[in-house]
C-alpha cells in the first residue's frame, strides 16, 4: 500500500515506473509460459516414445501366441482326423 501511495506522489515518474513494472512482469509471464510450453512438449514426446515402446513390446509378446494358436489348431485338426479314421475303421 505504501508503494502505491509513493507512486501516486511521484506523478509522471510514478506512471513510468508502473509501466516499467507492468512490462517487466509481462515479460516474466511470457518467459514462464514459454518454459512451461517447452516442458509440456517434452512430456508429450516422452509419452509418445513410451507408448511406441509399449506397442512394440506388446507386438513381440503377441506374435508367438499367434503361432501357438495356429499350432494348436493344426494339432486339433490332425487329432480329429485320426480319431475319425480310428472310429470309422472299428
């Protein structure tokens, strides 16, 4: 409060000082905003990279299971054919 009263007493010089303070604070806000944007972009890049790594890892896990499922399907078909042949010959 005392600073505000002091600025009023200073008149024109006070106005110039207020303008300087406002401009300085505006620059500070712009700098902090730019830094925040950089940090957000870095976080987004890290998230994107992490999700890509997770996707690759998941594909590496799923691929063998597809092969296992195919082998099970083939074995089941062959077992069914053998069972049918055995049943027909009895």
